[in-house]
C-alpha cells in the first residue's frame, strides 16, 4: 500500500517565514488579467474586491474571478436602476400585467455574485470548513500588516529582507 503524499501545510502568518513571504508579496503589481476589459465602473469594483485580500493571497485565478465578479456586479447595478425606473410589474400588449423579466436577470446576477464570493473565499466560513471567520480575518490582518512593513523600508529594493520579529502568538488562533 502506498502512502499518499501529504499536502504541504500553509506557513503560519505570524512566523518569521510568513512575515517574510508577506513582505515579498507586497511588491506584487495587481493588474487586470489578459483578455479581460473593464470599464471605469467595473475597474472601481474590481479594485474594491482585490482590496479585500492581502497581496500574498492573490493568485491569477483569483484575479480572473474578481474581474468576472466586478463585471457581474456592474451589470446588477445597471439592471437594478432600470428595474427601479420600469417597476417590477409591466403591462403587455394585451393589457395584462406581467412580471418584469429584469427581476429574474437581477436574481441571476445575485446568485452569480454569491458564487464568486464563495469561490474567492470572501465568505470565509467555506474556507474554514464551517468554522469561525476570525481565523481567516486574523490571517488577513497579519498579512496586510506584514505587507505594510515594506513601505517602511528605505526603498533599496534588495532581495534580502531584514529579520522581522513575528507578531505576538497570544493573539493568534491556529490558522493551519
């Protein structure tokens, strides 16, 4: 019987290696994925979504999902404005009242947005296996604090980074 290789454990964010990884990741440039075009409103929403994450968490796939989510959120916003002006009930050519088809489109947009949120882990219960949101929010807070350390450096942009003292372990919960 062969043993399955174990999945490598994620580096603790409050360890020296975790802090160093976050500092290195803070130099990442966030750009819209190739092949995706966003208008000004969609770009603003995209940047708001990306801001939810620490830079060490962002991958190419998450950027693509975030871009699709921004497009869907902008579409929902415009459809909701039209729905508000048209009303949820319309009168057809025979004089009968019918539901505005835009209500179903808005409902579909909302479903898609919720799916994108789960996929991105913005709904953190899904990431923690039904657990507590504090683990993920604490991990994100540690990563963002570590990424901010790069701004305080003198800007020599060397690969080697200083040895950083890890954040107090008492305030952390096991985030593995």
